[in-house]
């Protein structure tokens, strides 16, 4: 297959006037909408920053949003859909993943120096992606008008200019000031960048659409841009996997009386928290994410310690909140404790970092609820896996994404037997404490029902999580068809 170039690539880029304006959701919905029209479409995001990642068909990792967008296209995720992924490890530093593989851990200033060297690989992935489809829908990162970061930009206008891709601005009316955000973004762009603007979309609208007609006129007068649509707020977005931890900030903890109560301590570097989504989708389950400074409720049926990008730092953070005491008390009362990935490591007796993978060389005493120890190493496990839950015999599937090896006596009582006959995870002798590296384990419907049935016998539910996600993507596609001019968008991509 010959490599496509900027002159023959059909693509359209969606850049936000700020963070969390709904770009990821719009691209996912448009991917499904164009797929339903019979168009071969693929997602692409030059640079992403997220600790919520997915394993690809090549054995690499990309942002969770691009994995959802791939699903909307009916495709397996690929490293080329998100060639640069930044996974924050501290307030100022992040792990740099390039085309699926970890290349370095850098401070923000050092990464800024590296970016120009990454553009060639970003474009390589973009043209590879474009060569496999009729249309590429590109998602920007953050704001299109971050002029202080314009030099060496590969995430927004820097990429758009290099690949000659038309740009649609996305504004979020739900947070207010959307007219100023569209007009202000346009004014902050230079002439070459402004020439790439194809129009704009107003997202998350509530109320009477006729009241916004005069606003469209003002934006047109100030910028010369036309609207591709006024998209009403889509409440079922909560049913789709989230990528950004900002989604946890907006999460409403349902305090209504339900049969099963699951409590999750929000770690400072929480990662792959979409493990919670299939549980939250159950109508008889409350999943409460507990913020720093608040105790873990003593009425929980299950305490679930999620994944983390920095296990040793979050172990210290967990203790600083007093959650270690709450978890120990929960276990003494006979409550179930589950740890996933970094949470699994935290449950053990000891975590050692002999090479300073997470910063300083050293070791920390874990919670000691599982008789295992973890040694962190440079070798990163990235693998999609499947097997059976040894307790119920139900099939499970998901992926591993971690640094380090966990071993100890409780590994002789594993949670899962993989299809290749290896065992995975560990359980305490009384089976009240369980740990596993298997992200996505709760997305297997039959296993999830069996697991929750162990917390409340006699429960009856028919929730099918993957089917619900597929239906939500279809509903989102119809929502965008009704409220956006998809014909005009596709015409822009052909220019």
C-alpha cells in the first residue's frame, strides 16, 4: 500500500477551546455515525495525556479515548491511533509512550525540547492510519489557543499545519462564555492557523436552541466562521468509558439505597479507573469514589483499590488519608477487599524499587493483607489476556499493563487461570482479600454477575455491559446526526 501524503488524505481535526469540552465524545460519536454511513473511518490523536490507557493489537498502549473511538469504528485499537501518550507520574514529570512503547520519563521542560523530534513519528502514524481508511477524525488536546506552548506543538495547530488538516473548533456552552471562547481562540491564532479553520461546533447545550441563533450571528461577524451544529447535552455519556480523571471530579456519588455498596479510595495517581464502569452500570450497585480527607464508609460491602501510575507514592498517599486503617478495619469485619494492578501491589507485604523506577531507590511496607511481595522493574507487561475465574468457572478477559513482578505464598491461591494455563492474581486463605493485574475483569458479564452474587445472594440482573456501550455509541451517533451537519463536515474533509 502506498503511503498517503497531505495532498490526498481525507481528514478533519477537532480542537477544543479548552480542556474537557467533549472532543473525545464527539469524535467517538462521529466515528460511529460515519461508519453507519458505510465510510471507512479511523480515529487519531497526535498527543494525549492520560493514565487511563488501553492495550493495542500490537501489544502497545494508547489513550483509553482512542480505544473507545476505535470501538465506535468497529476496529481493534492500534498504536498508530495515538502515537504519543504522556502518563503523568508526578506534578511535573510524565512517562513518554511513543508508538505504544515507553521511551523515557521526562520533566515538562525536557519533553518540550523533545517534541520537535516526535513530529516525524506522529506524521508517520497519521499517514499509516490514513492509508487504511477513507476518513481520519483527529482529536486535539487541551486548547487550540495555548499560545505559550505554540512552539514545537504537535497536539493541535502544529500538527494541523504539518499535515494540512482542516480544523473544527469545539466550544462547551455548559461551562459558560462560549462566544468568547470561540472568538478569543480565533483571535489568538496566527494567519496560517486561522486559514485552516473550517467552522465550529457548540457542545453540551441545554434549553431552547432558538435562543442561540443571535450568538451564531455574532460569532460569524467576528470570525467569519460558520457553525456545524449546536449539540444538546447527551446524558448517556456517563455510560461510556472515561479517559480523563477530571471525569471523577464531576462524578455524582449515588447515595440512594441499593443492594450492593462498593467503595473506591481515589488515589492521587489513579489509573485505568474505567475498571469501575461495568460495576457502576449495574442498577443495584452503588460505586462511591472517596476523595482525600474523607474516611472510607464502614457500611461498604467491598473496598476496591484501583490501579495507580505510581504505586509507592500512592501507598504513602493512602496512608496519609488514614485509608489503610479503614481498609484493615473493613477486612477485620469480614468485608471483601479487592486490589487491581497497583492496588494489588499495595495489598501485599512489601513493594521494592531497586532501580528507582518510580523515583527513589527503596522499598515500602504494604498493607499486608495479601502474603505477596512486589519488585518493580523496567520490564513492562503489556498484554491482552483471557481465562476463567477459578471461583465461579466463568470466563474473564482484559489486559495487563504494569511494571514489576508479584510473588509469594498467596500466589498459590490464584484468582484466575489464563488460557495458556498460567495462573494470575492471589487470594488470602479466607478468600476475603483478592488481587489481580487483570484490568477489565469486571467487563465480563457472567463473571461480574457471579462476583456480585457473592456479595448479595439472590440478586437478579441482566445487565450486558458491552451491549450497553454499543447501544450508547449508536444513540450518540443518532444524536449527532440530528444536531450536526455531517454532510458539510465530510465535504470539509475532502478539501
